C-alpha cells in the first residue's frame, strides 16, 4: 500500500477539489460522500475540513454524523451493553438514514435533509429541523462501519488506523468494540474498496492515496 505524506489542511483542500468535478452516476443533483472510520480515527474532523474547503470554493454542503441516527437504547442494548453483534449489526438506524437523508437526495427528491434524529446521550429524539440542501450541495456523512451498508455514496473516504493504533487510541472502556472493526476489515475491506484512503496512525502526520 503506497501512500503519500500530507497535512490535514492540504488533504481537505485536495478532497474538496476532487468533489467539485463529482457527478453522481444516478443523476442526483446532490453528491453523497462517506467519511468512514472508527471513532478513534475521527472521520468527522476530516469531513468538517472538507466542508470548510468547499465553502471557500462557493459550494454548499451538509455534514451529518451517523451517530445522530442510532437506534434507541432499548433496541441497541437489548442483549447487553457489550454485545458485539448488536454493535455491528443493530446500532445504526439505517432505515431512518434512508428515509430522512438519502431518500430526499435521490433524483427527483426535495433536498430536505434531517441532520439528526436521535441523541444517544439523552436517548431521546433531537427534534432538529430539516435543512434544505440546494442542488449541487454535498452530503458529507461520517461515522464508523459505513461502507458495509448499501448507501448510494458517490465517493467514499476511509480513515484507516492500524490495529495497534486503533487499540492505543480507543478508550479502554470501548475496547470491547474492537472485534467489530476486525470483522469489518475482514468482511468489507474498507481500505481496499474506498475511493480515498487516509492513514492516520500518527494524527500529526497523515498519509493518503487519492
């Protein structure tokens, strides 16, 4: 795997430049981009950098965290707080993401996106208003384990951590989730299938393949 050293600011600029020429294959006027990575890799930070780079270039975008579409605790934790299968398969409310985000960005959609639905801390609905994304605006969805779902992304970015870095940078209280990311690598191969790969073992010195 050959990667090129880069700074985070430069990376945000280069991804934004690439997005400017992105045309969804299904004809949607709203390009949809995934920023995939374990929580320890912080893919949301890169999504925000790209959003800012797009803003400077006069292109609107909406950054959405997959964490805002978790299932209620009564469903997520039905088999206990540390059930790895539930974390892998039942944590994310994919139906809500299809209904409230992707469905509105299909060809002929209205572009009205719900930025979040559920607060995992309070375990209550967020009651956030819909956001109107104009034609040509980008959806930047970030979170873990995104590429194993059949979401209609037009470009995918995976922020990779080696197993050692993932272990070191994941809080000890969350180490029980690590087998889910091993399974994700085996079943999905996000590093091999993503359009853009970013390695962030040392957060001060990222490297990428675009």
